């Protein structure tokens, strides 16, 4: 996923982050190179340090909602993510679900490598 350089400086409590407004546009990149989808990243709920809900405009989907919750534990934290997606045609929903699971599995592998 691409993002503009200025997004590196943003945090959820940054005053430039306004609920319901597009934060930035991003490309979903196949194999990290080929742009396959454009996403307008928009946050609709924020609890800094604990959770956010992103409900972004996505060209090829009717609906995209990404909820992330972080719960502190004695040994660190538990991260829970819930994704709700709707394909333009209901027959495509299983394929879209599979692609989203692949995308997030890849993302988690990269995060584990970076932060493990």
C-alpha cells in the first residue's frame, strides 16, 4: 500500500486528522509494484492509543470498513482487527474476502518481521 511521505508524520491525535474527511489517497500495489486499487483513507472513529475505525472509499468495492482495537495485557497487548467488505456484486464477495485475507496475512507477516 502506498502513502504520501507526509503521512509518516501523522498520528491519530494529530489535528490534521479529521473524522469523516479523506486523510490521503493510497494505491494498493500487487507484488509491491503494480497499482490495482485506489483507496481514499478516511477515519470515522478514533480513540488514540486504543482504537480506530477506517471507512475508506475503494473503487472496486461497494463498502470497506476496518476496525482496529488494541487492548493492553500484562505481557504486551492484544490487537483485534475486524474488516467488513462488500463487493459490487454479491457473487464476488467470497473472492473479495479471500483477497482481503491474503492482503492482511501478508501485512501481518511484514509487521512481525519489523516489530518481533
